[in-house]
C-alpha cells in the first residue's frame, strides 16, 4: 500500500487516513478549512479540481455524505496516492481522474451541484518557484491558470450549483472578476487572518446567482 517515502496520516475524522509523500506535496490547513467551508447534501455530486492527495474530496464526502465525489488531478503520482487512499478507506463513491482539468467535462460530464478547488496561489512568474516539479505545479500556475479553473468550474456546474475555492487575499480581485465573467456570482467571502503574511480568503459562488455578497471575518 505504501511506497518509498510515503506515510499514512490520520485525518482525525471518522477513522480516515490519507497517504502522503513529503517529497511531492502535503496538504496544508487551507485545504482542511476549505473542506469545512463546503456545503453539500446527500444527493449532491461534487467535483474536486486540483485535488492533490485527495484530502478535500475524502473529507468532504465523509462530512456531507455526498452522493458522488470526483477528484481531478493532473500529476500521476498524486492521483495514484489518492486512489490508494480511497481504497484504503474503502470509500465506494469517490472516483479519481488523472487528467488536465481543462475540458474535463468532456470526460466526466456536467450538471454537478458542487465544484471545489484549492488552486495554485501564485502566477507562473510570481515569486521563487520550487526546484521540485511536483511542488512547483501545486503552488504556481504552471499547468493551469485561475481563469481556466473558473471557466471549467462554470461548465461543470448546473445552474444554481455552488463553487468553493481558497486563495491569498492578493488574488481576490482577480478571483471575483473571473467568477462574474463566467457566470458564477460571488455570494460569500470568509477571511482567515494570518500572522505569516497575506490573509487567506475562502469564497463561495453560485452559478447564475443574483448579486448579493456577505463577508465573514
């Protein structure tokens, strides 16, 4: 089950565990907060874009009892760890897709109630890029841009479906403008203060929703 340099981490919820490799990428508290921010019902289907090791999708399914969760991850090593984590936890209604997210609707269809994404925070030329390709892809817009993510999220969602994402406050204007461009109306912003630089923001949007925004501090 575990390959070289991998470890099995306790998610501290429902006796769930996740396989991680610190040489690739390990999830942060941002992912857990995003998962806790997601609202979904037992009849809902969720797509997790940029799913990484699968932590958001695994926890979201466990906490919401969603009907189906699809994890979309471009990096084969992370997708493989996700699959093995799903198998280890014997989760029957979570599917892992190893593919670029651009046009992923052609593979998995549309009409989803919820799309969630913990994206790369930094633009491709923004700041120092890790020498490790796997980490660089997770942190910088190397294989996908914020606009491509939101465009595809809009295609995947049914009218009235909800989009959840997280980012640094410096990307907030970009994020909100792109959401409106692709008909996902920002409905809620939650700000998580940080003592280590930029604050983290969580954003909920509704496809084809009416204007009206609330802010949680």
